[in-house]
């Protein structure tokens, strides 16, 4: 009996001793690793670097806005990008038993699968039964009837930072309706993937359209929340209307923060390469050239059957998100930008006029390069860019013509920035 106790004691002591050794080894390995990291990153100090903080969009700040929503009848201006993680904002708010009376859908619809310019009909969401009201086509602004049971409008849509991307035009009409009918607006802000620069010609109010509502440059460098503040502050609403606006900011975001969109913002901007190229390539929409609508490389290629530069070929086909695309079923000769690294495009930090000027220079029928309806003027914000190109101006001359207006705009823009 006594010998058995001795053996048990010896075994327990051995286990304890080995545990101490293992702990010392683990601590030694941890300390050695920590010292290696500190030495590599900060050779003059042994203090560890501050960990990078996670960017959170406005919709994720539930603690900041759920108390505002309780007891209110809500209207949501949302689409497929209005998510918290992988959950749609509508589903999240229903989970918290919020009273959603209507969903208002912008261009491309609530689910984001309608073609550019396609009529989006009213209806009901099959998942929740909530009425869906289209804010595209002739019905751009919510009416008194639309808002009669609404106490608060929530705007949560991912923008891409170009003047001719129509979600900010929908924002204008939502703010205007809110002011007219005394319905406050809550903007859940999201990063602007092209928010790190400001560039392009300023819109002439004589060329105002749904693809250009305000006197801002093509790339305005503002989030939707900042832009909403500018619309109100600069009195761009009818009769200087002043809606009640609340913006729930993103956290840990600056205008230099690189942000990869988790959801495609529209059918023809499928990835970050297309989003970074979009402000430069969208001018082609006012020409006879295709930018790849009807292919799987939208806004990453450009070409025409009579273009004689480049060996790349593509053929636009009608399909979901691109019905009856320009140059449908015609083989286009052109240029592919698919191999460009998105971070390289982002680092340019300016509009790239090379693509448009190259196409014009090498297109044999220059008189018919721009569409007869001069849609390019609406995209550019005036007839000036088209006239400069046809007059033979180079990129440097064209860019120089924007600079004074850009300096003035940046002074105005600074008043409304919410982020560094």
C-alpha cells in the first residue's frame, strides 16, 4: 500500500515538472516570436504596433440608430448592397421587430438585377411581402401618397463616387420628398471606393439630367452621407428645401482607405477593376464604342468593329443585366484592361483620358464617333469635353482646363466632409 502511494506521488510530480517545462517553452516561444515581430516592424522600440481597426459601415452601427427607429413606421431606400455582413438590412430590421412599411428601389431595382435604364415596376418583395415602390423612370421622387404611412426614410445604398452613377440622383429626390412631406431622412453611410481623389469637369447646370444633377466634378470624392449634406447645404433642392437629415458614419474610415465592395453595386460593375475604371470608361457610353456590356468584362474592355488598334476581340450578347447591348452580336476589335491590377488603377488617383483619346484618334469615322444625341455631353456635364476632343486637344490641355473649377469645388467640398 505504502509503495503504491510512493509511485503515485512520483508520477504526479513528474507530470507537474513536465507541465512547467512545457509552459516555459511556450512562453519562450511566444516571447521570441513577439521580439522577432517587434524587431522587424519597429527596430527602435519593443512596443507593439497598434492593431489595425476594422472598418464598419453605417448600417453596422446598430447601437446608434435602432433606438431612433423604435416605434416609427419606416420606409427603406435600399438595394442588393444594403447589407450587414451577409444579411440584408431589411431582414436585420425585421429581426429587431421594426415596422417597415415600404421599400423604395433605385435604378437596377431592389435586387439589383435590372439593366441600366430598364423600367422597374412596383410590386411586393416575395420574401417579406413588403410593398416595393420604384424610384426610377417617371416616378423618381416619392409622393405624398407613397409617404403617408412613413415616419422616417432610411437611405442605405452603396455608391461608387461618379457623378453619372444615378444613386446620388435618387438621393436628391429622396431628400426633396422628405423636406416636402416632413419626413426625416436617416443615411447609413458607406465608403466611397473612388473617394480618394477628385477629378473631372464640373457640370454646367444647363446640362442637368438624371446622370448629372449637381455642379460637381465627375469624381466628387464624397461618401453618400457627405454628399447628402452638400445637397442640402448648397441649396440644390427645389426652393431651398431643408429636410431633417441624420448621418450614421462609418467607423475607422478615411478617404484614403481602400475598400473592396462586398456586393456588386450594379450588374455591369462586377468587380473592383470595373469600379475603378468606370469614371474613365463611362464616357464611351456617349460614343459608338462598346465598353463590354453584354460580356463578362463590363467596363474592362472597349472596342468597335471598325477600330484598328489592339488584337483583342469581344462580342456583346443580350443577357441578364444587359438586354440588347450596344453592338449586339457584332465582333468588336479593341483593348482589354483585364490584366490591370485594380490597386494600380486606384493608385493613379485621376481620370484617365488616354482610353477615350486613343479610340477617337484611331477611329476612321471621326464625325460619327460621338452619338448624334450628344449623350456624352450629359456624362461630361457640358459640351466642352466633346468639343476639346474634336478640336485636337491632348490630355494635358483638357485636364488643365478643369483645374480652376476643381480648386473652387474642393473649397466647398471641405465644408461637408465627415472623414479625413
